[in-house]
C-alpha cells in the first residue's frame, strides 16, 4: 500500500469513528478534512524593524510599489532600485536613488508611506523587500515619529514565526524544541497586539528576535506549519508566554521578580545542563567597578541582602571608598553586565605594592631650603608617604542566562533529547496552560 493510500485510509477510519457511522455506510473514498484553523486567515502583527533619522529600502529580485496613506500607488520601484526616506518638515520625502545619485524626489504630506512587494512574474522569485541588508515578507509602513522615522513590517503571524524560531533557537535542534518555541512565540506575539499603538512588537530581544527571511530554514518552517494556529491559553485568555535562554537549574516565579504572580509562571526544575551558560564566571577589574558604581567610587564589597526562593538576587548593597549603594538584582545585573541575577560575589585580594616603594627624585631635597621644608613637614618624607590602598578585583560566579521566568530554551532542548514532545515541554514550563487553536478564542 502506498503512503498516499495509507493516509487516506487513516483519515477514512477517523472520520467514520468520529461521525458515529458504521463503516459500511461511509463512501468508498474520503479525503482527509482540512481543520478549520488551517483554512482561516492568520492574524496580522506589526513589527518595528528599525527607527532612525532616515531609512533606505531596496527592491530585491521583485519590484516594489510605493503608496500613500490613502492607499494610492504613487510609483513602482524596479528590481534592484533603492529609495531613501527622510523627513521634510511635517511631510515625508522619498528619494529614488539611481546609479548616479538621487533621480527623483516624492513628497508624502501624510507623513507615511506603504511599500508592497509586487507579485513575482514567474520563476522562483518570491515577493520580499530588503531593509538594512535583510529581506522581509509582508508589507512595510514608513512613518514619522518625532524627529525619527519608523519602519514597521505588517505580516501575518504564520509568515513571521519561521524567522523568529530561527532567530531565537538553533535550527538544528530537535523538532520538539522548535515546535515548543513556535507555540510560545506565536502566543507571545498575539498577546502583544495593541491596535491603538503604532506597532505591536520590536524585532529585538525587547520583544522577540526577528531577522527576516535569512533566519528561516526548512526545520523552522516545519515547526511553524506543524503547530499552525496553536497558542497557550489559561482560562479564556492568551498567556504571557515569556521565555529565556537558560535558568541554571531552576526557573523563577514571575511574582518574585515582576509585579504579578501568574498561575502558569511558577518555578519548576529546569533541564538546561547542556547549556554553555548553565554555570559561568566573570572577572570584573577595578576600572570597570569604578565606572559601574560611580556613586561609591568603585566597590570592595557586595552583600546580597535578599534573594528569591530560587536564589536570584532581589536586593544587594555595594560598598566602596565613597560610601554604600542599595540596588535591585536587575540594576546590579545591568551595571555589571551579568548573564543573570543567580550569582554570588567574591573579591580577590589586591596585589601588594613593591617594597620598598620606588623613591621620588631627591633633587633639591638635600639643600638648606629642602632640609628646612622637610623638617617643617611641608615636604613629606618619601619613606613615610602613604599610598592609596589597591582596589580589589571582583569575581562573579553565576548560573543561567536571562530573567529565568517561563520556558528555558536550553531546557526545552534538554527535554527534547529525553524524548518529550513539544506539548509536554510547554506544559512543564507553563503550568496549567492549555494548547488551543486561536480560531477558538
């Protein structure tokens, strides 16, 4: 029996069972039904790609159509052509860049422009646009915001996700881990939609990383396709499906580092032992300590005053030559550039100065005037001159990378290697959440 016929038979048997009909009453051949969520159009998301005083866009292998805010097409850019957007008073100006420089200027009084890839004419070219050497699907909105311009990608969530999965996780990882990432990223993206705001997400770690078509692979596209429309739900609402790289062995309760304790974001054992940052060390030299803690002129002691139940720093006191400073764990992490707040601090004893200390020049000291000055204390004796104490070096020992809440990506990898499927991975890190199609919400 061929694979095609075997698939048809399985679909036939399933349809007969669920319909409650005897097999004899079913038609001889039944095509597998297409799930409703696979037929429904995917929701759109708006992703801020870039924000700068000017923006330059390139038509790749397909032409681009440039329109205004009213939906009118103003011009078409041939493949390979470039256009630069700049502010011109309250208006937006598009400058077409030819081989010899600016060839044409176009004013858009509305302060915004829409760019759409034209449908490809045969061949294997797909309609994409290029911004900052990266290719993107969907449409692009260029709009003024204060003294800067914003490039916002309008794209359906299922076309957006293959790049996110490939940007957030190695595409060579097991499908179970990639699928877990796809469902978490889909849930996170749809929960961030804000119709009243100019965009929903950023293309950076401020939301979730999105690098365009180049970050897609067959494996990431398969992870998205095989989980199409699936999202994580608690009660009747999408969950806040946050994730991080590696927890260091134990994830964190959301309420212990953020304002709200969510029922599905609770501390659970992690399986991130394969992570290169499961355990790490950092050496911080005195010069960096002085820059990090300017208020105290550096540091020679860091005391952890309180921690979360998983051991992450809540509050710490920094002591230096200039006094003391109270910081939260997040503030301490930012100032020192730590991978996480699951850390401890030790100071290395400073290297002793050579003894006897090098003598300053004695020229002019052993003269009558110099001897009188030395005797009166106006010139300190080089043998009794005090030296400032040497500053110590900070040694930090820590575990994990990131805030530690929600799904650990390296933990998802570890569970996938143990044979867990993506549903089991998601249910472990998001306790009590259900997986449903977004069409049912």
